[in-house]
C-alpha cells in the first residue's frame, strides 16, 4: 500500500473583461467572424461527404488546405482554427451519444462571437498592478484585463494548478476573456451536513425545506401574476429599457419590408442588449453566491426533476396560440424562469460534488398541492400563491406555500423516490437534444 493520496483533476473558468482599443476590437471581431465562417465551411463540407468518409483526420486535412487557399481565413491563428475543428467534431460526438442535437450552421447575428486560445503558454499572463493584468492574444498583441482573482501565473503556477487555455467571448458589454484553470486536488471528504429539499418558489426564488429561504429582494411577480423578466434591473433602468423598446418598435414601423435595419435601429438594439446583459450578470452572480452557500452547508441536496423537453413544448404551444398576448408573455416568462432554475441545478450539481455532498432529483408532480404536515392531497389547497391551507379537516395546517413544496421535495427523497442518474444507465426516457441529468 502506498500512502499517496489520489488527486482529482478539476477544471474551472474565470472570466475577466478586456480593455481594448477600437483597432484591437476590430482585429478580434475579424478573428471571430473567420472562426464562424470556418465552422460553416466545415459543416457544408462535412454534410456533403458520404458517412464513411467523415473522420477527424479528413476534416483536419481539409482545414489545412482551406487555410492555404482562402486568404482571409489566415487572420485566425492556426491554434484557434484547430479549436474550431475540435469543437465541431465534439458537437457530432455529442449528437452520436444522444446528448445534443446535430450541429448546424452558425448565423451571423444570432451566434455568440468567440475565439479559442487553446494553449495556456500562448497567453503569457503577467500582473502589472493590483487591479490589472496583461495577457497576450495571438495576432493582436498584449492587452489589459481586470485582475479580480488570484490567478496561478508566474511563480504561482504549478503542474497541478495552472492556466491551460482561454476563450475570448463577446457579449453586449464587450470582449471578455475566460481563462481555463486546471487544478489537481484531493477529493473532498464526505459531507456530513444535513439534508435539504429545495423548490423554485413562486414568491421566493429558492425555498429551502428547513425554512432558510434564499431571497434576492427583488419582487418576482408582476400584478398580472406573470414573473417579471426584468426584475434584475433597477427602477430607472427599467424605465430606460421601456423607452428603448418603444423607440425600437417605432423605428421598425418605418422600415420597408426586406429593408435592412437602419444604423439607428441597430444602435438601439445594442443598448437594449447591454441592459439585458447587465441583468443577466446580476442574476448569475446571485445564483453563484447562493448555490455555493447551499453546497457548503448541506450534505444532501434534493431538487425537483425538471422535464425540460416538456416545458419548452408548453412554452412554444402558448406562443403559437395567436392573439393572446398575455399568454405569450407568460410562456416567455416561464421559459426564462425555467432557464434560471436549470442553471441553478447545474451549479448545485457540480458545487455539491466539490464539497463532498450529493445532489438528488425527485419526480415532483403535485408538490404544491400536498400538505407537508399531514400528506393530504387536495387540488386547490393553495389559497393564494403565497399561502397554503390544508383542506384535511383533522389538520388544517397553513403556511408558506413555497416552504411546504420544498418539504415535499425532501419527503419524496426520503421515501426513496429519487431518480438514479447513474453513468451510462439512463433511467429517465429522454428525447434527443436533451442533456442527461448532471447529478451524481
Ligand atoms: Zn394537512
């Protein structure tokens, strides 16, 4: 027996905003456009080939040839081009293994602009100030980024803790760099913490079965009962967003069919995008802080299993119903809150693993109708959205409806109803395009 401890490889990302001149922005934009075009060329070529000729080696040869023959593909560094190929091939593998849908062409305005820097040694990161770092971007040069976290660079880099690559990503707030940090750590000790059931609340974003509700202090509902998709914006930002949306609608009216959007309209869209990006950043920031706290405190975390395929279907169904604006909006809002819940569960899954805990999913139809005190089921026991009143004559419990649902989620787990998402053995029947449960 050796006393050597087993080390687990862990990868995580750190995102920082880049400070760029307009010339540098143009250079990276060009690289991203070239990367997208390369993806599209690759996809056109691949789908034309007969199935037996579709190999990674053939695709690699085709890319090398294309870079020689097409001038402007040369703006993309060779390593980034290789990364496009790797991502494309992985997309097919995900399809073949039933995790995702077939890769498709990337549209100019709808796809996220990104460029890979797959090798960490190309980055040559240095810290120049308490708040600033410098990083090398191939074919662009050295640029500044906000230093908000201690990165393992220079003397602090070790084989077991270093930056192994990065990706440039553009959103409405500009170009960012996402560093990929690879560490090797000893696996966490078994988490001795208590069990908890969590429900995505109606009035509280996260209701915990022990009453520790996680709120972000932003009203989740509008007077008409739908959730507020802009709750992460402050009142003055909401006013600004409304004004911009009205303005965009007005500009759109003056556009002839088939005509391109005017520069002014596109500028308004940009501003709307910036506000939405700000809201999303605040939302994910809150989710990260909350899920870390939960994973740190609890050993067993139980959540409701979400049938994503079903839900997108229902959301789409309401949108297809013509003439009912309120329903459309409700469907849209629902799909947004579901997206947020899905992200919360993903975060809980990997954070629980990191702290030595486990995440379990339970099938949870009717958790909002069951009394968590006596187990009595009555449709309509929910007096209002916020208060649950039990209709069982012998019980009559009433209390916070979200808390009751969270206790029911935990109850289902204790009854042994957790779904078992074991590796390779799909318990839940799923349609293609739906990721298997990420929990362990
Ligand atoms: Zn009851």
